C-alpha cells in the first residue's frame, strides 16, 4: 500500500465515524469550525495577564504561525490536492467549504502553532494544548474537508517552526525592546484609567 492509498484509507476510517456515530457530528462541526474563536479568546486572556513570559509565549505563537503558514504556502506549490469531498465519492461532508488546494491544513497550522508554543512555555499544561490541536486536526478530517496528509503536514510544519522560534526568538533583544515599548505605552493608557476609576470609587 503506497502513501496515497494509506492517506485515503485513514481518511475513510475517520470520516466514516460520522456516519456510524452521527450524534457526535455536532461536536465535530463545532471543533472544526468554531474552536478557533476560543483559541483567539485564550490568546487575548493570556496576553492581558500582563506577564512577561506569557506575552513572549503569545509572540512566539504568532511568529510560529506566520513562518509555518509561509512554509505551508510553499509546500502547497510543490504538492496540491482538493478537499476530499471534491476528489472522492460518498464523503460525509458536514460543513460548507469552497473547493481549492487543501494541502496543508491552515486550521491545523494555526492551532499547532499556538498550542506547540503554549506547550513549550507551560509544560504542566502540555496534554491540554496537544489534545486541543489534535482534536482540531481530527475534526477537519471527520467533517470531510481535509485528508490526513493535509493535517499531518500542517502539524509537522508548525511543530518544526515552533521549536525553532522557541529557541531563537526569546534571545533576540529587539523583541524584548518592542515588548518593553508596548508595555510602557500600555501603562501610559491604563494608569489614568485606573486613577479615574479609583477616584469614582472614593466619590461614591
């Protein structure tokens, strides 16, 4: 069995689960389509904890995503395939998606970029982040919009990028200077607001 046949076989195994266990389809759709909003919320909450390490973690996640996405576009020039529902018959397609090159999976790149960065910084939470990224990847196959190879390529690109960024970016002085400049601007904005709030509290 060559890789192409294996790719289709694994896709069928996962995608057909939606036919056997259709009561799980709403959960798969939610994870595949809407978990990205929870990731965005998590990034915002982590950023505004105003912890230096947490902010560096978010910066590394964003840089990882940009690098992995660029690498993904390059990989897409070397190999391309449409979504499974456009290439195969009897696919359990659960969400609407335009037909285009689905290699590699952008959703997987996004989630693995941040989740790998979070894992590297917050080792105690490693299982949560890796499980989240894994679930998103599986859900994209479940709903019929990606082949396993699309997801695997996205995960590999993001993991390699994340490790490189983790080892290099925190050592770049310019990144620390930019973060420091942002924090000073933030403090200039927040200090008057805090004082105004305290004044209102005293007046009451």
